[in-house]
C-alpha cells in the first residue's frame, strides 16, 4: 500500500518517454556531466508523478537542480549499488516539498526535526514532507506547513514560487553508510503578507515531528548559508556581528519555552563519520543562498 501513497520521480531527456527514476540513479547526473553538481531543468506534477525534463512541458517550471559534491548516489560504486537490498532498490526516488516561509519582516521560519524521525533527526529544516497523490506542489507545501506547525495561510495572504530542486540522500555521506532514502526536495518560497508576530500566535507545532522552532533574520541566515558541508565536520566559529546565542522555542510534552542555544550550533557542518550533530541541513543552506540572492536583487 505504501507505493500507492507515494509520488515518485520520473525523468525525460531529449523528448524520451518518461521513465521512473531508479533508486541508485543520480538525478542530477542524468542531466549533466559526471563532474557537475547542478543543472537547469523543467519540473512539475504530471499524472500523479513528479516529472523532471530537459524540455519544457505543459505546466512545468524551469528551476535549478542541485546535489552536494559528496552526494552518496554520485559516488556509489557498482559493487555498492548491487549490495543494496532489493527493497531499497525497488523504492524509486521520492518527492518532498520544503516551505521556506518568509514573514513580511523578512524573517524565515526553521524547525528542528524530532529526535524520533527516521531520517535527519535533530536537524534544522523548513517545514515540509512528502507529496501525496492528486496534490499540486503548493497544496502539498501548505498541507505540510499546517500539519507540522499548525499554521494555515489564508488565500491571498501570500505569494509564492518554486525556488529550486535538491537531490537529497540519507545517510548524506557514503562514509556513514549505504543509502537508505533518496529524494528530490522541491523548495517552495512563500512570502507571507503577515508579520512574524502575526504568524507566531497561530503556531501549534506537532511534537511528533518538530522539537523546536525559530524565526531567523537575514544576517544570521547569511552566516548559516555560508557554511560549507563536506568531509570535515564540527562547529564553525561564530561570524563577526552575530549574537553568541540564538533564541529558539523548544517543545516538551505540550509545553513551549524559549531557550538560548549557541549560534555556533546553526553553523555546524555534516560530519563524515559517527553520529550526526544538530545543524542546518545541507539542502536548506542551498535554498537559503538562493533566497538571499533573490532578496539582494529586490533591494538593488
């Protein structure tokens, strides 16, 4: 029954008939040279599947598709691909949405995933999740935002567009194990007409998925976006001008309290070995860089 509830990635190149992407197949690598990690593609929902193509098609959007340089699927050897379980190989590539919600005051909402999540626990990300059959991308994003944070956005109270696509794999590095999940994440930028304070009073996060949340301003987000994940992990020194701590709202058995955590926590990078650390996801940093570029363009 799981397959019926999942929307999977399909690929078309040079007007070929769309084919379901294989789990061990690099989505970025399908459209660009092996050494490249980004390309421009066209994407959109197409008959209960998420289609990515090098050609425009009805209802498609032209966006940047990117993966990290250390993407496990990119570096997966033939022997490693063969060693994947049949269940894993048969999964295909899932589609997710992540909502970069910008308040009228240009603050962005980030949430920390629950420690009980099966992938990327305790990692800071925008609200998001899977696309369900019969949903359009915006509908999926609004539903996930509402389910995870309790925040509904009235019609006419926001503008939006598709920001970019990110090829996400878990675990995020081969040095931490063979791939178990493979997604293409669609980052949606939603610009709310309401202030952070107006949005804040309606927040009622689901503790099963969210353990904390915070609203961050552009200078902090710029520092986060500037950190590069790679082979070496560990905390980064807090950039000049940033506060030593950042206020977040933590959730615990129905109660919420404001706590200060070190700003350096948000500058952590993905470790190559051992347990993961509390950090902002690599894909989120990518989306924030694009958002900051768009923000700068609006003010020039």
